[in-house]
C-alpha cells in the first residue's frame, strides 16, 4: 500500500469515527435504535477493536431496544458489498474457494477454462485431455495434460481467492488442497473436460 493509500484509508476511518460519534450522541439523546443502524456503514469501516467498543457504547445507550446480533448482520452485509472484487483488477473471473464444495469450485474452473479456450489451448484426443507444443526444431507435437499443466492454466484464466467479511485474499488454484488430493482433483477436471466444449484433435503426427 502506497503512502497516498494509507492517508486515504486513515481519512476514511477518521470520517467514520466522527459519524459514529454523532450517531451515538443522538441515540443517547432520544434512545432511538435507528441511529445505530444509520451508523452501520461507518461502523463497518472501523478497526475491529474500535468496532467492539462502539457496539458496547450503542448497547449501553439503547439498552434492550438494540439487538447486537442484528446490528452485526447489517454491518457484515455492508462490508461484503463494499469489498472490491479482484476480478475488477485483472479482468479475470473470480472463483471463491473457501467454505464451498469442490464440485462448485471445479465447475467454475471449467467454465473459466472453456471461456479462455479460444483459440484452442486444450484439446481432447483418444479420450484424454491434451495440449500442443512446439519443440526446438519448430515441429508441432502434442502431450497429455498433467496436473502441473492444469494448475498453470487455471491461474492464467481465473483469480482464485478466499473471501470473508473484511478481506479478499489471493490463493493458489483451487485453494490450499493437500498435495495428496490433487490427482483426484485433476481427475475431476479431466472427466468434465471430456464431456465439455473442448475441441477434438483428429490429426497429429507426433506424441510426446
């Protein structure tokens, strides 16, 4: 983060603090719970420790009329909506890998591979997924797509991230799956690709 970004971030926090303080004073004056919810966008910009203190202050002022669980839900929703997507920076589709089933992640990975396969990069030949390469003499040949090839291509065509209420973090393709799981993961992709829109290779002179 640059110095300008730090200055801007601090300014946003300072503005949020002022808005929260103003809303809290109004809540103390008339005990209207709506002041807490009006402050929710600013509460979401506060650091975690300040957010906790602000919630306690609102609870002390508004007592039973304020449900902290409901307030938390509103703040978290606003944080998610305000969180920028990594895809906006790279132009690639974003695939969230945390708290999801592998079938969902691989399905979105397949869609990203299909979309990026124009001109063709992956092909199907003899019931196997293959790709083309050129050797040192300029002769074209084909080789089976390995786990390493698949992982490399996935990171070229999509942004894999973990997402929570406050942060989006880049991760390796499909997230932090153990190495022992990758043969199975690769198998899922190979099986899906054979029934997908990848073109068939019908003529090729040389195999690797």
